[in-house]
C-alpha cells in the first residue's frame, strides 16, 4: 500500500472540510467524468473461486482476467505485465530439497502483496524462500492487477477469503505452513494467524496494522463524497499509482477487526519475523512495534527495525529486536520508505538502477519532478515533510540493507526449525 499525502494532526479538520466542500461542489455543479481506468470496472472485485479450485487453475483463470481487463497491455509488454500481476508458484529444487514419503513438501509459504500493489512485490522474498526449500505461492488480492477502478467497491472481507483459499490449498501440499506479506499483505497475514494458530511461522514486511494518515477513521464516510484519495497517471505496470478513498476505509476496517481479535485474547503464538522502518510514511510503525512486543508471544520471534536512531529500537528491553541503521549520507540515503522494504538493490524495476523512479510527490512541481527523474545522484528516502524541506529527493524504492534483512530471516528460520 502506498499513499503520498502526509498531514500534520492540526491540519486534519481543515483537510476534511476541504474534501467535503470539494465533494459537495462536484455533487451540485458536476465534475468531469473520470477516465476509464478510474471507473468502477465490475471485474475482479470479489473472490469467486471455491476452496476446491486447484491452485494452477486459479492462476490460469486469474491471468486471463488480468489480460482481458488491463488497458496498458501491448504485444511488446504483454508477458512482462502479466507475470508481474499474476499469482504464481515457485517449487523447490528437487535435486537439493527432498520430499517426505507422503508426497508433500516439508515447508511452504503463502505470500500476500500490499494494497494497490501486485504479486511482483513478493517475488524477491519468494525466490529467497524457494532457495531455502520452501514451496512458495503468491495470490492476487481481489480488486488488484487490472485497473484502479476495481478498488472502488472492494471489501477487505474479499481479501480475507483469498487468503483463506491460499492457505487451505497450500496446506494440502506441505507439512509446515508459513504465511507472510508486505504492508496490507502483512496485516492480512496477522489476521489469518489469529484465526489459525497452527501456522508454523509468520513473516511480516512493513505490515499495515495501523495507518499513518490522521484521518483514516473518516475514510469510511468520506468515500461517499470523494472517490479518490490521490490520482496519478498509473504508469507503473506493477502497481496502481491512483488510490481510492475506499481502500483506506477497508484497511482501517481490517485493522479494527484485528484489534478486536487481540482484545478478545487472541495471540500470535507462532514465531514471528517482522521488518519495519521507523520513518515509514504510510503505516504506523510504532503500532507495529507495540503489537510485536505485546502479542507476538514466542521467544523465537524477531523484529528487524530500520531507523535513523537505532537506540530507540532497543527501548523497552525486548531482546528480540534487531536494530539496523538506515541513514547513509555517503550513499545519499536519508532513511527507508515504506515501499523500499521488500526490494533488493538489484531489482530490475524498483532497484538502484531500476527502470521506475518514484517522483509522484512532485506531480505539481515540474522542475523538481524532472530533477527527481533524471538525477542519478539525488537524495532518496521517505517523502515526509522533514526530508522534502531539506532536499529535492526521490522516494526510495529498494532496501539498501536487503541482504542484512535476509540474513536475519535465515537465522530466524534456523531457530524455528529447532524443535
């Protein structure tokens, strides 16, 4: 999940009033008809597969829906776009990884992408798990992979159904099941784990357990007046750049339900591996830390916490915390953004030399936007007010310490495997 507007708490009421004024003006005066990609598509909004649908059939049919409904597919980019947005499976190397006699793989993990994202966001960590003898599957959440308008009527309970399907099907093929995800995918993983304590482990990358936006609680009502939170050109084939108000309402509702389950006494009893960045501009990393410390009860759990001030990570006396410094002035890295966590520096799309440059925060500032897109030595980090006041910058889309993160993950997995 990615948002681009940051508000100070004191601006919250004024912001809400402006949205209501604009929305009522549109209601009485009329506004331009949105382009087709921003109109409700009626496609892929619900999870329509039964629990008995083989995963291969689910992948094949979902791929067809994507191909039929995307508006940016050409004969030159067809496979690239479909591969980025389609659910997938990665099998372990049979020469390296043995199967028990019952035909199941020993370990498997279901990976879930974030809100407005695609399964592309899970591919780097999926390949890492595959190299560790995991059977890996990644699903596509309803409303994703086609056009942003598909999210206008999406409901988080449909995402929950997709996760339940994915875990059910994978349980049939593995002895030990893990679930994990990025951002909203992480929040859905927590939700699933609270209902399914038999999971072997939980992998959370910047989980959206709470939103940074101070008006998230208003989104449920504002969506009836203003359909879109932000609108961009949607040039990124691996995610939506435009973001509907309804999506904020749905992730807020999911967070509320998760909070309720925790208040009722549910706990994350399985080992949890969590990664967060303290400067995250999209999700509330303080809440992530709080949930980890209070409700991840296993002493095998570990949390990698990136931040400018690593001393803060050690506060509270929880020895399961692994602080990692994020700022790197020599490398012109200010801090780590929300979207940087799941990608290694060599990712061909979002990496250090990747084809995509995140400059959406300069949509109305042409000179800064050009510098952001073209300057190879520009500062990078999270697009918070402090950073943007000091520098013309690009939003960081890769994790400079990705190898440190995966090393910590491997140590975690080794500890979980010791019974």
